């Protein structure tokens, strides 16, 4: 018994040591970076910026790449001498695919670490969870993923597309080029439901016809029933807002059911280069996607971006829209800080109005009113090499319109806002 | 001799309580707003752990569904806060989801009294109903545990599917005021911390009272030999139902406090993973001891915060290591370590709660 006591005590000591090392390394970081005397005054050659993505859990597979692109942008900026002559020091936190954790970590980054800005989030749920924290503490969040719109927080910059830069033009293009009957398929959460609500209004206004609408829980993998329904409904277009693993199951089973891209058009808004790698190009070849950027987008900036990304993270890696949007976010923030001469949130926001930058996707510009980005819309077709071939683009960057105020048919959507 | 020993133990015990209470009451002096907020959240978790310990540690029923009860409490409070924040207009997510009028079951939640009562009674009632159909039919052990898991899946699917009424995967967030006071202000935060401390102490006192009472003795008897209890003439089902219901009510209370501290409730807080996590707090802390369960919740969550802040890429490994260490070397949890001290052991032996407590397999 006595022996047991010692055994347990010594083990508890080991555990304690782990905790203490954890704390002390934390403290070291703090004193190191804490010498600048807090966030927005950063006077000592360093500016802390927060990076808050899911590094564990179901979203990690998507978000880790965005985090890497942001780290790369920070490294590049530091190599060129930093911002305002100061080095950027990233403080990385794990949102763990859990929305309350995103809120907790955002609060920690702003109030404990005193970061000048935060780059982070992927799911709408994580953004909605962080939004009150950023508004309460007057922080600054750069959110890099296309989303369902109907939001414009004064403390968030949205560097991904809103609906009128992805979904709405895609539907118009499909109606003109592929047919009038639509089948809507999505994962059961906010983005697909809101997106489909918008699409249904648009179909009504532009002469399309809805022949089916189905939702499956996130992570759902059995699409046999839905594919039979699609076969029965014979739509011209399946508009796919499935997210994550479900895409793998859906496209494999679609191919097994004998439906290929030649028989029916499928346009996805959450399938990018990275997902093609996961799903397998053989089942996706010929299917469509709508984004603002592809790895194959032909600009000199993109050539360097893809080259550097591969050099840093491996030749087998691919870039994709959210990865590029995360990369853009860091540069846009840095440019705004340079212009403002300060990291103060109000000054940075003021300086960011109308700011232009040559991004890998082409010229982008911050809209001063809603803090979204002017972006070029691109519809691409999956090729045998896992890359997209651009079928159509909008030519000029499209002005962001998160509440779809410029569309008559969308009147009922933004009611009350 | 006995008397003197007793008084010395009492003294120790009182000193322990005093130290814990002082630590809780002095925390606002030493901690930053953010850390205090975190601690308050952990204290709310400790309330869940107390309730779980009542049902698992003392009654021998493993529930892997407490996330649901926690979530129901959280949603009740969040509905009140959301209505308060919307100020008579339709909450924003209903707007997106195509509702044009407030659903009838949302209406009473504009009253704080109703929301508060619902936050405790709704989970308690649900547990009572579930308990009625299971315990009365003598469904126990693994079968009961599986049923609680099913409850979790059903509830989460329902909440995600009914986006217009529940906010879907986003949950309910984006509210800032309680009784006209901004939830963001440090004063309100400190106030809420005190409320949580008081709630935790009250929950602890309630559980302790229950455990020490005749009721608690029957619970332990059920844990150690349900059939014997039945043969003696008790109806175990009633005791199990009541214990399960109280446990669910405590989880609901904790859920309400959680929402006030964190500002969001979503189905991800009531899913399978959080439900299992809650059981882990009790297991690691030491089931069958109230203080162990509460400590387990606080320690594990602190560890999670510290590890994930220091090693955002590898913190899960450290958590795993911690679990392995405790499971392999401290089968009775952290509180078991306290029990190694001689005087406590003697005291326990006197009360007939020696090392020989056997938990039925779950």
C-alpha cells in the first residue's frame, strides 16, 4: 500500500511537471512578446497577430492549409522587413472545430495576448461565435472563406466571396448555358440552407425551375436514396452545397449509379483543388465549381504564390480559393497598417477603405462600406490532372453585395436588416 | 481518543473547505477578466460534474447523455437573451431561415423567470420521463447508457434540422445584455462569477445533503446491489428516477451559467463528445466523491486551456497522456490520491466506505 502511495505521488508529480512546463513556456512567450507593452502600441519592434483556425477536429483538414498560407504570408512580410519596420509575431490558437472554443480563444487573443488583428475561422458557425467577441472588445477579424452573406460586422473583413460573387452569378451562368431545371443538394447547416433560399428566389425571378431540394447531416455518407430522387427528377443541374466528407460519398455513388458529368451538370461551391485531391479526380472529372481563384489562374502573382507554397509545404500540395483568401488577408491588413501608420483598429479600418492589391487571383479591392472584397467570379471545370479549367469569368472584379440589395428579387431575403 | 481524532479530522476538513472557499472568493483579485471568465466557465462545468457524480458515482448509472440536459439549460437561457437582444424584433437567424413571426414556444422565454425555471425543469422533466420508461422496466447498465447516447443523437439532429427555431449548427449567439446590463462589462462579468460560485456551493451543499441522507444511502445500496434493495422492499426505480432528474436539473443550471459566460450555445455543446467529456471529468476527478468530481472538471478544463494555448498543434497528445496516467495509476481518480492519506482512510473505514467499494460494470 505504502509503495502505491509513492507511486501515485511520483506520477502526479510528473503530471504536474507537464503542466508547469506548459505554463512556463506560455509565460516565456508572453514576456518575450509582452515587452512591447501591449497590443496596439507595439513599440518594441514586434507586432503580435493572432491565427485562429481548427487545428484539430473535423475542420482541421481544411483549416490547417489556410493557417499555413497565412503563416507563409507573415514570413514573407517579415523577410521584407515587416510592417512599419516591425516584425510580425504570430500567436497560433486551436479552435478545435468547436464554436464556443473559437469564442474563448478569440477573447484570449485580444484581451490576453493583445494581438493587433486575428486571421481565422472557416465555418459560418465559428464566425458567428467569434463576432460578438470582436465587436465587444473592438478587435479585428479577417475571415477567409466564401459564405452565405447577410452579414457585415464593423469588426470583420471578409476576404472570401459573398453570395453575389459566387452563387448568384453561377446560377445565372447555369441558366444560360446548362438548362432550366435545378436540383438543390446541401449539408444541413446555415450556409447551404441560406444559399438555397437565395437560389430559389433567383430561379423564380430568372425563369428557372426547382425540381428537388435535399439536405443531409454533416458527415452523411449514404446518398443512394437521394441519387434515385435525382434520377427520377431528371434535373439539368445539381447545385451542390455539400461540405466535407459528404462530397466524397456523393460523387463516388453518383458515378457508381452511372451518372457522369456528360449526362448531367453538377456545380459545387465547396469543392476546390484540395477536395479534388481527397475525393479522387476520376470521379470528379468534368464536374463544375464556382470560385474566385483556382491554382491554375493565370497571373504572375499566382505563379510566385503557388511556387512558394509548394516549396514551403511540399510539391504535392495544392492551393485553393480559401487558402489564397487567407494569404490575401494578411497582405491587405499589412498594407492597411502601412497606410494608417498604426495598428489601431479604427485607423486600420479607415485606411483599408478602397485599398487595392494585386492578389494571386488578380486585382482585388476592399469595399469601404461592407468590408468585403471586390473579386472576380470564375466557373471552372475539373480536369484529369486535378486542376480546374476556367470556362467563364466575370471579367472585372464584382462589387460585393452581402445583402443582395442590387437584386430586385432578393427583397424579401434581407428584410429587417 | 476517538473524539479527539474526530475533531482533528473535522478541523482538517473545515480547513480544506475554508481554503477552497477563500481561493474562489479571492480569485477576482488575482485573475484578469479573461481568466476569471474562464474560471467561471469551469465552475459551471463543475456543477455538471457534481450532478453526474450523483447518478454515476453514487447510484452506479452511467449517463452519456448529460450534454443534452446541459444544452437544454443553455438554450433556455440563450432564448431569453436573444429575445432581449432583439428588442421585440424577430431574432436574426429566424429572419434568414424564412420565419416571419415568433414561434409560440419562444414567446414565454421573453420572461427571465420562465427561462430560468425552464432551464432547470425542462432537463429534469426530460430525465424523469426517460427514467420512467427505462428504470421502471429495469433497463440498466450498458443498455441505459446506449439509450442516453441515442437521446444525444436525436436531440442534436433535431436541433440542427430545425434551423428556423434553434439556429441550426450556428446555435444561438449574438446577445449582449442581461437585465439591461451589458454582458461585456467587467462588473457584470464579476457579478456572474459570484453567481456561479454561489450556484456551485449550493449545488455542492445539495449533493452533499442528498448523499449523507437516508436517500443517499439507498442510492449507494442500489449501486452495490440493486436486487437486494428491491428484496428489502424499496422500489429502486423511483430513487433512480429522482437522482437522474436532479442530476439533469443541475446540468441545466450549469448550461445556463455557461451561456452567460461564453455567449454562445450550439449543438456542438450537447453532442456525443462533450457528453463523454463530462463523464471523463468525473472519472478523472474521482467518482463517488463529490469534491473529486468538481475538482476533476476544473482541473481537466484548466489543463485543456493551458495545453491548447501552449501547444496548439499537439495539445491533444498531452490530454491523452494525462488520461492514460490517471486511468493506469490512479483508478480512483485524483480524489483517490487524497484517500491515500492515512487519516482520511481511517475516517472512511469508520463510515464503512473503505477501499472495498465496487462499481458494477457499466
